[in-house]
C-alpha cells in the first residue's frame, strides 16, 4: 500500500501541473483571440474609411472638373457677348446667337444684357414689359468697380421665366472706364444636381456646390435636391480660409445634423467649392457586419477553448491534443480534396492530370464534354498516347503539337505556354491548350483546355467589320485622291475644274456621312440608350414634323400621311425616333427613283403576335427586294442596290434597328421585288 501511495502522489502532482498548464494555455489563447479580434475590428474600420476617402477624393475631383468646365463654358459665352455688345451695342441679336449654337440653350436658361440703370435690354428669350433688375445682387456687385472676376449668385427666382436659377455675371466696361452694364447668364441649378444624381453616395450621401459665402448653389442629399441652403459654419470654409483648398474631414452637418465623411475641393479661379459626403452610418455598415461576425466568432472560439480545456483537464492533454490535431489535419485534407473536386466539376475549363510516370491520372467532366460525343477513355494513357489521341481529333489546319513540345516551352522560360487547336465535336470548337508542370509527389503535370470559340468568333467579326468599313471608305477616298492628283498635275478649263471639284465634294460628303453614321452606331452601342431622354411623345405630331422637315428629292411629292384621330403616345427619345423615321423615309424615296407615292401611316393596330403596340409604316412603290436581300437589309454596309447609282452608306437601317430595339421595339420589312417595300417600326404601346 505504501508503494501505491508513493506512486499516486507523483501522479497527482503531474495532473495538477497538467491542469495548470491547460488553463494557462486556455487563458492565453482567449487573450490572443480577443486581441486579434479587436485588432481586426480596428483595422476594418480604418480600411473602410481609407477606401471611402480615396473614392470621395476621386468623385470630388470629377465634380470639380465638371463644375470648372461648366463655369468656363459660361464665362466664354459671357466674354463673347461682352465683346460683341461693346462692338455693336443694342444691335446684338442674342436669339440669333442661340439659334446658331453659339449659346447652348440646353445648359444656359437665359443670356441677357442689363444696362447701367439695371434694366434688362437684351435677351435670348422673350420678355414682356420693362424688367428692372437694379435691386439684384448680381447687378449691384458690378456698379462700383470692375473686379475682373465672374460673379456667381445664390440661387434666386428669375423674373423672366419664374424659375430658380444661378446668375453668372460680368461687368461691361467701355474703353474709357465707363460702366456700360452687365452681361448675365442664367443657369438651372438642377444642371448640377442632375449630375450629382449619377453619383452613388447612398440614401443620405451629399453632393453639393457651395459658394465661399456658405450658401449652396446646388445641393443633393440622396434623391432630394436642395438649393440656397446656408452652412457658413461648415469646417471646410475655415480650412479654405487657411489656404487648405482641398481635404477631408468627419463632422456633423450644420444643416441636417447627420455625421458624414466629407471631401472638398475649392474650384480654382472661382469663389466656389465642391464637396461630397458619405453618411458614416451607411459607410460603416459593412464594418459593423464584419465586427459583429468577428465578435461572434471570438465568442464561439472562447467557448470552444473553455470546453476544450475542460475536456483536456479530464482526459490527458497530450493524448487528446494529439488525437484532435490528427483529426483536424484529416478534416483539412478532406475539405481541400472536396474543394478541388468541386472546382474541377464546376469549372468550364477542362483538366487532364498526369501522375509521376506521366500517365493520365484524372480527367475532368468539362474535358469529357468538350470531346463528346462518343466514349472518352484516356485514363492510363502515357503522354505520347494521349498526344496522338488528341491529335486525331484536331482539324488538319490546327494539329496538336504534343505534350513534349509544350513542356519544352515551359522549361525554356514560358510558364504559360499554350497553343490553339480546333476540334469538330458538337460543332467546330476552338480550344486553348496549356500546360502546368508540378513538383508534387503524385502529379507531374496538368494539361488544361479552355473553350475560346466565342472569343475567336468575336475577333473574326471585328476583323470583318473593319475590313468592310475600310473598303467602303477606300472607294470615295480613291476618287478624292485621284481627281485631286489630276487637278494638281494638269491645267483644265473652269468647267472641267468645277466638274472634278464637284466629284471630290460629293465623295468627301459620302465619306463624312459614313463616318458620322459609324460614330452614331458606336455611340448607340456603347451607351445602350443611357443618353436617351425619354418623354411622352405624340406619334401624330412627330410624324407631321418629320414630313414637314423632310427634304424632298427634285420633282417628288410629299409623302402621304395617314394618322388616326385619337392621339397615340409612346415613351421615347423624340430626337432618336425622328432620326429613325427620317432614315426609313429617305430610303423609301431613294429606292423608288422612278417615282410613285410614298405613304407613311401611324396606327395602333399592332401586329399578330404582339397586339399591345403602336406602329409607324412607311410604304414605297419602288424597286423592292428579294427574300435574300430582306434578310440582310439591316446588316452594316449592306445595300440592296449594287449598281452604285443610288447614293448611301449602307448604315441607315442598322441605325434604325439599334434605335428601335433600344426603345423596346422591333423593325419588320415586307417587300415584293419590282413592286415596292413596306417598313414597319413597332413600338411598345
């Protein structure tokens, strides 16, 4: 018994030491876990704010550039009007300048001249009666002296149109220094807020244009527009006063009390500043989610540590720990194996793995699908057999070079060596074959296959389009070059010179039309209707305007217009829809050179399979088209007439198709060769 006691005592001491070690280890692990969590939480917050500051800096730079360009544009108009008024006085026709496009009416609501007494004497808009503006700040600020600076007013209600506007003014000073009045340009502050609307800053995000007087010229918070708000206590004004013309800070808004992360930039040469702000609550949403997840994970880990410590204190730490580590390693291996299997199964790329003896060890499902139909049994093939097997399935123009050739490229310093092959399985398919060498104990190399058929087809389509465009441009260019060379090399009488110059002019015009229509197509495809301005358009009114504006060929009658009495409305971009109708109407006259009635009809009868539509039909009694020509009429550069006697670029119907489809509609054609053609533009009702 004494011997047993002597044995038990040391065992109890060792158990106590083990228990003490277990709980010390548990405490250390818990401390490390929570320290790591707090570190990650802090790092997550800093990362979110740093990323937001960088994004706000870029967005604010864009807003600053937008405002600068707009103000420079306005200032150019003001300086031009100022100069012209000093030259011609009250004979200056601002309406004519607007009609000619010198004054952009889409940006500037009104341009006018205020005389030295504050009376508006000239305007590009219709005014009624004597309009006294002598009490307006944008007039009074110029009376005392010419500061040489553009004045940008607070948003005020305009007395001409009655709308809220920003007034941009410069003093008119005669050569002798006499005050001659003020040039004023009115801008809709919504021009800026609409631009801010495209900036995604969240439901409480702020984008604004402030004057250094603290008054907002334009301000947008989420979806709400605000003008004329005063916030002189905003921190950015104090910083700008110290010379810090751009920067970031976090503060509560003096207007709505929301805490935001702000970035501001003063606009050079103008007493204005643009600022963007993100609601800190929305900004840190992801951070809070990450924080909560980390805290939950830390809590779970703490519970696990405590549970493990309790379990290990009951069952010997060394044995339980060894078993746990072994089980954990096994689980990791299984997870990794399952992940790799899932990647191989779900990947659209095919994989073939070879063992250390360079025999096929694994073939992915995607590879089997690429090589279908027919059975594919390649497991166990050595690389020579596999190379021969794959080569048999390749088209003769693109034979597989073999694994040895690919491996030699890799060993020569081309780690991403690959080649293109074409196989005829489930239709012709272009595959990119690459090789990766491995130092694994079980895998020597992996061959991967990527289906690049679509990319190859796209490249071919691009090449064909460029070739066609170059061909279409080369024909008129040859005429321009040839006749120019003849005119430079020889002397001709005036009539011949005029004839040659007429040809050069006509061919240059054709080239310009081709380029304009190519640019139209490119813009439409690139923007995909994002620049379309949809409004409620009356089709009868639009059709009547198109007929009225259409330039008729010589000795041809106006198109016959048939419209229902009940107004038909569609949501459309009136300008783009007008362009599509004009293209179709122009084709109707071009391809009926012998004359005959051209009829345009608007109806709401729809078509058989889509009844809820409105249609615009254009019918001619011209040369018509065959079925094959009808199938290609909307292809780019395709022209039904190959004689060259009918002018055109072959792009008109392509533009029509793009415009109508972006409106959610479609284009249908019916034609009888030698009798005429009917084009229908079908739009959602």
